C-alpha cells in the first residue's frame, strides 16, 4: 500500500516563559493508506501533540510532515483549513455536537465549510448516518440520544466529507465497555470496507488491540512500533458479550 502519511524527524517544542517543553523529539514513521493505527502513551508522552500535527491543527517546530504527498509545513492557514475539511475527519471523546441541532444537521455541518458545498448535502448526511446505523434517529437532538449514539453521530459527521483519514482522540473514553466495542466495530468496518485510514489515540490497551498496528509514545519519542498479528475482532467480541439489554437499546439522556 502507498503511504498516506510520511513523517521525518518531527520535533515540537513549546516555550513557556524561560522553560522549553519538548513535546516531540524526532519522530519518524510512515502510515500506509488503509491502515488502522492506535497511538498509546502515558500523559505527557506526546501522543496528543502528535495527533494535533497529523490533523493540521498545529505545526511542528522542525521536521517534515507529508499528507497524501503534500508537505503540510509549507501550507498557509487557509490551505490547512481546506486540507482538514477535505481529507481529515475528526472524532473526539466528548462528541462535540451542537445541543440544539438535530443529528442530521450536526452531520451536515462540515459541508457548510466546504469550498464547494455539495447540492446533495442532506442526502450525503443521511447516508453517513446510515453507515453508523442511526438513520432512524436523524431528527433527534443530542439530549435525546445515548452516549454511544452521540458518538455514532460524531463518526457520521467525520464521514460526511468522505475523508481519506479519520483521527479519533479517546473516542471510547466516555463510554461503557459494550458501547466501546460497538464503536470499534464501526471503525473496523469503515477501515476494511471503505478503506478509510484510521488513527486512534487511546490509553486503553483493550481498545488499542482492535488496531492493526500500535505506536507507543514516551517522553516525546516513539519507543515501540508494533504490527498486530491478530487484532481483536469487535464483531466477535459483541457476539461474546451477547445481545444488548433493553436499557442499553433504549437509553436516552434527558436534560
């Protein structure tokens, strides 16, 4: 597979007064198109800084980051915003949905920021909700959805612009065990059936085990880069856990 991401000697240093914080210390790696990669490490290891740079939300102090052959460090702010919107989907721990907006409208939101907003935006948003099994909840507001359903809406929002890569920052951190496995099942299906490259930051080894490759960061350095011979299969784990109970199926959050 061709490389989607190429990183060479990536360094990120923050200057806080007279103190220099070395968040990344010479990271070099490649991520192929269609890979499913988990990023792990303790607090302060550099994994969040690494994710922010991958997502074009921050710039490295030095080094090279190429995304789909483009040297991201040479782009201006508007070009970075265009790359984020066209090539990258983001999923966060706290969902970041607009509370007074329906699931469908939340999913449509990235299309409003497209340089050429598609005329079939509503259809694309519905298709994205169908991909995560929530088409029947399109009119519901976040307060009417469970945590797992809100995260599925967030994944649909990440999908609506048909990105090449999804970056997920602790996507299961606010979810219970079964719901977390359901989210990983969606990620594995998107990766295998749609060929979407996935990079997931997590502190949970059980979640990282669903990826094809695990990167371990410590003190700003990449200390382990391991291919998984037999990643866990989320669908098989769901079968082992058994059917969801009535409360899990109908859970809603009220405000």
